[in-house]
C-alpha cells in the first residue's frame, strides 16, 4: 500500500470543518483591518529565498525542497511567504499603484525538517504583510491582528513576547560585542552554535542545548545597545499594545531566524502544545525589498502555523463547532424509483438545499440509518401509495411530524426547510 510521505498529512472530511472555521476567522479579521488576500505560486526560483531569508539560515542551508527543473532552473517549494509576497509586489509594481499595501495569505509551505507536534514537512500558514510604511503603529497592528485571531479561536493560554532588533548598523555593532563575549566560550558551545558564531550569531540565543543556554545567560543583550531611534520606535509599539489591551512581555533574547528582520520582532506562544510552543511570529523587515532587487520599501508582517494552532485548540477544547448536518435525506421506497429520486434531489439541490440520497440500492431501514448518520433535518419518502397519488412524505426528524406534499408543490418543501 502506498502511504503519505513522512511529514505530510491528509486532512480528512471529519477534520475539515475546523480548518474552514479557522480560515473564516482569519479572513474576517483580516478584512476588518482592510488587508487584501494574495496568492503566490507554490514554487519560486531558489535565489529568492537564498537572498531573502539568508544563505546561512537553517531554512536555506538544511530544510528547503530544492530541485532543478527541465529548463535547468533551480526552483524551491516555498518554505515561507514573505519573500514571495515582496517579490510579487516588486514584479507587479504594487507600490506604484498604492503607497501602502496591506496583504494577507493562507497557504501551504514546505520544509524538510524533523516532524514534531503540530509541525509537518508540508504545513500551512496564514499571515499578513504591510509594505510601504515604517510607522511603528503597523508593527503593533500585526501583533493585535495575530492576537485577536487566536483569541477569536477561543485560545486563552497565550503569551506575547516582543523585542527590538534595531537597525542594521547598531545590530552589527552589537554582534561584535557578542562575539567578544562568546570567544572565550567558543570551544564549549554546541557544534551548531559554533557554526552560527560565524554565520548568524544572534541565533545562538535560540539554541536548545543546555550548556549553550547557560553560557548565554550572562551574554550582553541587543536591547542594551540600540540606538535612540530604535528605542523610540519600540516604545511606541509598547504604548499602542497597552492601549489595545494586548498583554505582552519583553524578551530581550528573542531573535528571529531570518536575516531580513529589523526593529520589532515578536512571537505568540501557547502553553497547550508542549515544547514547540510558538503559534506565530513576525516583525519588521525594512531591507528585504531592496535585498531582492527592488526599491527600498519598508515592511512588517507575521506568519502563523495552522496545524499547531489547531492542536492548541484541540488541547484547550476551544472550538465548539456545531454538529454537521444536511437539510434533507431522500429515502426511496421502491427500487424502480431510483431515477425519479435522483431527479427530485437535483431540483432541491438547485434550490440551495443540502440533499443526499442512496446510491447503493439499500433497504429503507439502511437508508434511514444513513439519514441519521448525516444528521438530516428532514427525510423525504418517495414511493408507495403516496407516490401513486403524486405525493411524497416529508418527515421532520427532530419531532417526528410527517406531512404529505403534492409533487407539483415542491416550493412547500423548500420553503419549510429553508424557514428552519
């Protein structure tokens, strides 16, 4: 038997209602903040992610699904969305048409990493990007949108962490200070952190190795070495979040794994999903557009993992979705009425009713079991003496009431069910 590839997962019909509900909440809240949906291709030129995310990041160096296509072009299944959105903005000159572009997405992503709770090799994210302004109010808006979506899904065990990475100049100065601190400890760092010392030193703060964490406890912090403008921006973000009643804590060791971040960075964590607790994260990326060959356009955004959020919802039992049901199940009493039953169902379906009927030539008893399985609101019996009188029998499954209806008067069936 051929099975799904390790790290991928089928979303089955009994699970899809939760996905639809989450997507509805995301779209509704994004639209309330006037964000417009964008959809980009599943794969892009590899150079987009190498230049945008950074050659030295784990995503580019270890996790991307990259291959050479028939035109000898290196292409990659997208591991994240921000670079794709900025590429689309530059390619279609969206910044020339509108000063500030507020965009959101719901899309699959691909990373070849070790599968963990709520994390797969094909996974799904929703997120938002606001491109065209360096106003710190947009940094705060991203946090508000993400928090409001998670709260609308009923999640309560949430922690919002924020930090500032400042501007590139002050960050580069800080990296030199951090290297100076870490140099005497270099041989005691894990192998991964020794590599990051040369390529992406801030990511050593992310290390899960116990000895690395002990060494980093006394490390100098970036927030202590920010320029005045960066500190002022960060203060504005904090004040807006306070006014919006978003609970947050400052985490001076919070860094993002992508090279393009500046100023605000944030994560929202859940206490309901174990060690892999980050539900979403984001920040400002003022240098990304220029890095990808476009004009210098400031931007800010976030991305959230759908699988992990749904896991948190499951653990908190926060999604109390209504039981799925259909409007009507059409029970055929006589086998020779199969075509008549189907034609009747088609009329009802084209009048906006959700209708099912038997395709397996089963008994009336088996058809009724199926009606109950689908939680049908009504059952319509076709056949017997009533059918000879050009009538059908409509049964209300909640109270058992039955009504004979002439086949020439189907509007009665439709109006009665829709009226429910």
